[in-house]
């Protein structure tokens, strides 16, 4: 029995700041972050029928957002994808109506290849986490994977907020290097 309801009329007021901050920290481009958040809201509207109410509306939107960020990097890291992104975001009026959204897979329509890739990524992340120093691994997992609030992590690990950000920065750098070697 669904316990959460969806109300798209409140999305911008309730979630746009959080989704934007989440996105900007991952793509480091304000305009692209705005576009990705907009795409997320649009995909949410298109996928409302798939909302089962098992997660909160925010959690559901974040899962769509994460998929959009992954798709953005897939597109920009492939030669074809780079051409598509340039084509989609230039101001050429001849391409009106030809949006990336039309080419992005619905996050709720996963195929066997997606499932296998997600399993491989999860395995690579766990392997890289084991290589980190214990405190870095704990902070990375709590902040990035479990999405705990800064205050919660600081209280649990008895560290300051500035110490947390130094640790998470170092952990992210190490994870990126490890994943680049072991997964990409």
C-alpha cells in the first residue's frame, strides 16, 4: 500500500534548491546543472504513473536526477555523445524540438545491460572503498552513498565539519582514481 503521494505543483518550492546543489557538486557547471534539474522534473512528470509511493517524493526525484547525471556523463564522455550534447545545447533553431530528453532512457525501464553495469559499478565501488583508510571510507559511505547530513556524520564520528569536508574531498579523489583504473 503506497504511503507517499506525489505533488508536482510543489516540486520547485520543495526540491529545486536541493536538487540543484546536489547536481552542481557533481557536474560543476551552473547552466548544465539547471538543465539537468529541469530534465529531472520533466522526466518525473512523464514517469508519474511509475511512482509507487514506496519511497518519498524527494527520494524518487533524486533517483531520477542521479540517472540524468549518469546519462549526462555517458553522453559527454563518448564522441557521439559529445556531438549530441553540442547539438542539443546550441541555439540553432533548425533543431527545435530535438531534445536530449527524447534520447534519454527512462530510469524505470532498465534492461539486462543496465542491471549488469550497475552490479559491476557497485562491485567496483565496494572494492575501492576497501582500499581507503577506515575513516575516509566511513565518511565517503555516509555522505555520498547513504546521504547522511553533515551534522549527523560529525556527531557520529566525533569530527568537525571542516574536517569532514577535507576527509570527503580526499576520499572522493581516491575513489575517482580507483574507479578510473578499475571500472572505466
